[in-house]
C-alpha cells in the first residue's frame, strides 16, 4: 500500500471541495493542502494561464506574483514535516499548458532529480524571471517524452494520484455562473474561458500516469486482467497505486460507500464520522483554508455534512438543459455553455469508464 502524499486531480466545479472537506476532518493524520498550484498557474513568473496576462496589477495584488512551481512544491514539503500524510486537491490543468500547447519543464524544476522527493530546497537556484516582454510561456526549456505537464515525471512519481470528475452539463454551468455578475466581483473571474474547463488536461495527465506505470494497472476494488482495459497498452510494472476515479454523481448518491472505498485504496482509515463537520472548529478551519479562492467555495464552506441525496439527479434531454441555461444566463450564455459542454463530454465519458463502483447505498 502506497504511503505517498495523496493528490486528488480534478477539474473546476467537480464538487471537489465538498469531497476535500471530508478529509479535512482527519487533521490528526492528514495535512490538507487546498489548490496550491493555481498561484503559479495564474499569477507567477512561470504562469501558464492567459486570464491575467494583461493585468499585472491583479497578479501583483493576488500576493502570488512570485510563486513558482518550485516554491509551491517546497511549501508542500514543509507542511509534510509534521509527520502527517499530505492530502492535496487541485486542478490537473494547472500543470498543463492550455489549448494543447506542447509542455516543457517549468524553469524552476529543470534540475529536479529522482530521490529528492517533493522537497526541492536542496537544488541549486534556478532563474525563473526573464527580461523578455510578454507571457513567460513557452519556456526556454525542454520537455519529456509524452509528458503533458510542466512537472518532471520523477517528481510526479512521488505522489499517489486519484481522480475526481463530474459531468460537464453540471460543472460548466456552475463555472460559468462564477464568471458573471454578481459573483464575478467576488471571484475576480470577469469572463468565462472555455479553455479552463479542465477535462482535456485531466485526461492527458491520467493517460500519462497510466502509461508510465505511476497508476495501475490494478483498479480500486478489482484486479485488472487481460480481458479488461486496465492493462492494454500500459507499463506492466505497477507502482502499487490503484486506478481510482471518483464520479461526483456517485459520490453524492452514496457518499459513505464511495468515501469508504476511496479510503481503502489510499490507505486512509475510514470512519463514518468523517462525513460530518458541524463544529465551530471545523467551520473556522474551512473558512481559513478556502479564503484564497473567494466565491468559489461558498456552498462547501456553509455545509455541515456530506449526506446522500434522496433522489438521483435526473438526466434530461439536451433541449431541456438548453432551455434552463437560457432562462438563467440568456441565449448567448446558453450557447457558450452548450458548446463547452459538448466539447468536453468525450473526455468525461472516457474517464467515467474507470470510475470506481460500489454497492448501492441502503
């Protein structure tokens, strides 16, 4: 059983913060790190995102204008020094250049070597700022074969990866809502960008980790064999990290079953009390943890527990969804949502085939 730091790789609006709150109740054994890599992705000298590229004032005011991928890995290593197991939840896209641009290693991580672990403080200094004008990407560095990320594969190998997904017909409208009035003034996201949906990047990270044998070939809850897709075309060596994909709808329908199965595959002790956090201490901790991405986590902050919904979410016809989106966001907004959902369904359905299955809740 792997005892590596756990990394929950996901995409925006996947109910991932509610999922994270479950594990924030285990502060005695887990050190939760909430979405750290957006600092470098959006604001720092190695930024990949275009959202704030023409807004240096916003980057500076964020407080993360000096954050590099290396400084974040170093901070994670420091937080791991108390003997607790690290539990990270973050977006896969924060490591992947958007719009299918080729990936090269982040300048601050170019001298990473296997065996250092997540702590890169022992490495020699690396200059990440350049005198050139314009975006810092593409970097003046080399990539690794088939690696879609800016993180060396040896550093990726130091984490126990799991994955969380949600159907884009649910996640995309939720994300769109955060980028228009009145929420945009709270989130600081003043326009919706389809290239921030995150499914393509998550799928590519997933496939790369499988091809490298960093996850799989075994599945959480069952063993892969020659008749399943679990071993086709992947490295025959196994890291001991089972393939674990959680679908948000399965989580919301059967939280106790899904969380127990997740705990089993990651080596976390499962206790039913993890699903409840209605105490002053837990609420204070959540507010402090989630304040960085203001406006995105209000529902999770105000929640008290993760309880199974009484009825499964009904699947509607496409025209019914479009009518709902039109009523809420206008016809132009509905068209943007519809087109973005359509562009990401295939990647969602690909990852969905790997989703962990558990018996239905009683």
